[in-house]
C-alpha cells in the first residue's frame, strides 16, 4: 500500500507534498511553496513574494510553509505582514495553506478569518488545549514522527477527528508506513480505512 506524505523535504518521495524552499529549483512532483518565517529577508520581501508568485505552476499543491515563529530574529510585525500576504496569495489562487508555528498558535488562529482556503498546521506536537482550539477554528493537524513515541501526543491524536488529520515525515528519515500503522492502531481502524480517509481529506482541502 502506498501512503501519502503530507509534508516532506525529500525529492524522491513522489506520493506527497515536497516543501520547496526559497530560491530552490522546481521539482517534478507536487510541492508547496512559501516564505518560512526564518527565511524572511526584511530588505527583499517584495522580491521574495514575486519569486513565489512566479513559481506557482501546475504542480503546486499548497502555499507554505509560512506562519509565525517566536524563536526567529525577524520582527513579529514583519512576520505577520508576510504571513498575511501569503494567505492573500492562497486566497487568490485557491490553494490550501501549510503553516509553520512556534509559540504563536493563538496569533495564527487570529489570522484564520482572513483565509478563504483550508489551513493545516504541520508537525503538530503541542498540548491538548491548543489542538482543541485549532480544531474548533477549523484547522487541520498534520502529525509526524513524534506520534511513534510521544504518549500525550498519541492521546491527543486519539481524540482528533479523522477528517482533520494528515501524516508527514517532515525532515525526519523514517518510513511513513510506520506512522500510518501506529495511527491506525491508536484510532482503532484498519490501514485501508485510514489511508482512504487521508486521501478524502486531501480531496477536501484541494477543492476548498
């Protein structure tokens, strides 16, 4: 069985969404494109956004990673402006938004009202209350390798609705099938059912 890898950094994974970084060449597979908070160049933001728009071709699945990060040395107001600009691009081209967030979840939630397209938090591994608040605001959560060993995250995943879940390897080197197997056990469903639901979720976000 082939499993979809929602967010990854490896050009050999064809059944998934490759995260294209600023200035990288286009891959011959589905990709997301965005300006990560750590990559924002305050002197060349317009140039970066122009590059983004020029690089959105038929294989582009989503806008991202983009978002807010309290640990990078870019001013919060600048991060918010660049995040909003990317949300507006997503609205214009009707693509979902893959979000990177570090310690700024409630600020990210406040941007939801600006978005006309689905928003997905990638690499989610935070507390239950944050998960519940994100789900209540109609975000999707994409889970990664931490689910294999993080008991509290497994507990959060157990109560997260199936129609709000994605699974990813991110930049970790492991087989995505292991994660699907673990999640099927946590949710008490078959691998076939889990795989079918993930594909259905993909169809939903792709079609707004």
